C-alpha cells in the first residue's frame, strides 16, 4: 500500500493505492460513506488488490486525513460542500485512470460513495458502479429506527451545533463524524427533499444522473439500520440511462446473524460476500452491452 497526496482544486487529498502483485486487470476506486475514514476500507482494499485490481481509497476534503492545512486541522469556518466532494471523487478517478489508462475502471461506492457518482463530470472514465448499502437519504425513506430521531437531527441538532461550532462536531456528539458546515448543511437539504440530490440541486443534477452510461449493481443489505430497500430503489433508479441490477443480501446468505450498514467490509466476509461482489464486477462487462433494464435478484 502506498500513501499519496493528490490535488483537487485548492484541496490536498490523502489517498492510498493498493497495487496488485500481478498485472492489474482493472482499477477500482472506493468512495466512502459519510463520516467514514478511508482506513475503514483497508482490509477490503488489500484483499481486492490480491484479486488483481489496482485499488485507490481516499478521504474527502475536510475529513479523515484530508484535513485543512492548519496547526490543529480545525474545520471551523472551513469551506467545503458535497459538490466539492464530487470534485474530489473526480480527481481520484482521473489519477486512477491515468495510472492504468488501458484497463477498465470501476467505482465501489459505500452509502454516500454511490450517491455522488451521478454528479460526476468525468463519468465517461467509469466502466461500472457497485453500490453497497446505499440509497436515497430522504428522511421518509430512512429505516424505522433512524426515522424516529432524524427530524430532531435535521431541525435541531445540525443547525444549532453547526452554528455554534462553525462545523458539525459529530465526534463530540457521537453522530456521523466531524463534517464541514457546507457539507452537513447541503446534506440536510438533500435529506429533506423527496427527490434527494436531484430535487435539491435541480434539473442539472437530474440530467447528470440520467446521462450516466456505466452499469450499476446495487447490493442492498436486508438488516441495514440506515438504508431501506425503498431508498435503494429510489437512488439507483435515478440512473435512468443505464443497466441497473439490484440484489438483496440477508445475513443468512453469509451465515451470520447481522451485517448492517457497515458490516459488508468486515474481513469475516472475505470468503463469501467479497468474492460475490467481484463476480458482479466481472458481469459488468456484459451488462454494459445489454439494453437498459432493471433486474431484481438475490445473492447466489
């Protein structure tokens, strides 16, 4: 694994590149969930490189190791929003494609990481997206246990804490993680709109999702405590111009009692769920040549 710094506009992004021991068959860029550091995906990324993929992880600006260049890395007053994070995603994709220009490039998006690709300006460099535990963040699509407190979160906690601290102090509050003010307030706007990002950002965003041509495989976790099946369908069906496949994964499919929103990336699944995901990437070469379709299914 190599740690690298990458420029995205005026921001410096911390990235990690996992090179395979053999000639790489493709690139994979892992887009992380909101408030989740890239090292959370390190075991999965290392395993994936062992399967012959060149893997890149990164922290969005203002998060993880991509903190502002100040003595304490403080986010107070730091300017960044979700569209800046889209630009960060684009910069990482550009670098990964430049490193392996003749091979396909796939995105593996966890939660937010599968929401942002619809807004990319360099979608033509992407050959497929695997969405894991992702969906619309619209509050009415949230899982029941989350829905019970989410209106307090959006209407009270986020506005007050962000105004008081100049950023969202998620670590102190044990909610999501520290986030730049612009990120959390824009995310709030998305989550309060029935059409999520395309409703909040308007026609340009809707067309951006619709113009994506890379195939999408959505892996929905049945015991996800944050994302619902309905929310997953709402998000993935924004990608109207391409082949979409949905699969539901239940804990019993992996021989466990729980997977949840974050569990897919636990190393215990390196013998079942992770290889199944790789099979999905392999199928994408064929899916890209198929007519636009929406297919539901379950794990093998």
